C-alpha cells in the first residue's frame, strides 16, 4: 500500500464538515458533557435522503465557528489531523460569510484561518491551501453582495494560502447561470476556481460551470446522465473531485456500486479522490480508497494515478507540485 499512502491529498474538503470531534468537544464543555450526542449531531443520520438533509448536519459546527479563537483552534486541529493521517497536501474550503453571526467580518475570518494554517504548517509535514466558497442559499441576489466580498477577500489573501474560490451550497436553489457575473469578476481578478456542479442537480450545471471557466468540478456525479458532458470532460480533461461516500450519504447514488466513478476512469477523465466532509460522512481518504476498491472495481494502481492527478490538478504553486511529486511524504 506504500504507493497509495505516499501521495495522499484531498482537494475537496469542507472545513465545517470535517471538524476534529475531540477538539470541537472541548469548546462545548460548559454546555454539555454528552460526548456521544455531540458527536452524532455532526454526523450524517440514517434517515438522510438528500443533500438538503445532509446540509442540516452543518448546524452544530457552524454554531461553533463564529469566533476568531474557535476558527483558529479548529483549523489547527484539522490540519494536524490530516498530517497524522499521512496526507502530504490538502485544499481546505470554507465560506467566510457563514462565520459572521458574532460580528466578525469575512476578512477577519480568513485572517484567523490563515494564522492557523501558518502555525500548523510550522508544526507538521503537510502543505495546506484554502479555497473560499461563495454560496447558493436561494436566489442569486440573496448572497450576491457577500459572494462578491468573498472574491475581494480571496484576492487579498492570495499570498497567504488562499489559492482559489468555489460556489457551494444547495445546488438547484438558483440557476447556475445566474452566477455568471461573479465568475467573470473572479476571472478578471486573476482568481482560479472550482465549482460544485452535478452533485444533486443535472449535468447541465456541469456544462455551465465549464463554460464559466471552472478548472475543476466538485462532484460531477450526474455527468453520467449526458453523454455529451462525458465527452466534454474527456476532451477538455476537466478533473472531477469525486466524493463517493458523501454521494451515497446524500442518495445522489443508491449505493457504492452504482457510483459512476468507474465509467469516468474508463473514459480517461481525471478523477481526484476526495472526502468532502470527513466528520459528517464519518470517512477519510483511506476509507474512500477501500470503498472504491471493494465496490467500484478501482485498482490500487488507479488510485495511485488519481493521487498523482490530485497533485497535478491542485491549485498549488508549481514548485510545490514538483516537490510533492518528486519527494512524496513517507508514511
């Protein structure tokens, strides 16, 4: 398993969905002593039947992540955990606008996160960058101003580990096309971006995201429904950030065996193996590898190829990519 372990990287990892539970529990000691109940509040329920049910699991972590200190402590704990798991690289994504309920600004949120990144990387072997998420919370106009602010904050922190932006949230609550102006602005500002598309909505969103200039697609599970989208991804070599367990949790697919990742690999579409939300989905990269090999007929060699793709298609600096590919972290 050494080839699998040496280049572990996760490019689709939501901060608020991946809190380290023991560290998070320390923040609520004055409110509860029930560790089991607290843990369950941040993990997917058996009666989860959609992305919308799944998103309810973010309520508890988001309630915790409203102060500079909590943001710092939880980011530090997550990066340290990823290092313990043997990852050499990760791109952690979060939406600054979701952490403003106690008076923080988006700039202050990202500042705290970047301070944690710097301190954690001084203590570990892993290299970490951030992706800032714009949000879909209903009609585009609801979040337009905050999303635009996220672009400016991303630009301001480009030299401190923010490497790209994203559009996340409840896909389908607003037409993807309505967000075109924001991505035009992102492009004009020199920001790189990935976009959640084709997770719980049709493959037309994937086409739109590619038309916007997305370098990667978050999930892309519904691409299988449209042969023209398959060919578009193949022709343009647009990588898919595949999160198999999360897709099963949200009933995007009925089970692991039904996931289209095998078809994507057969079509030579770049596949990046990701966790999405480690805590909510109770997973990690090793579990994702295991499920892919056990149920999706993915070979160890293919997983190694996906790992290399994750480094190549990351938003990291080219010097970092070269170092990681030539001097992978030893497990």
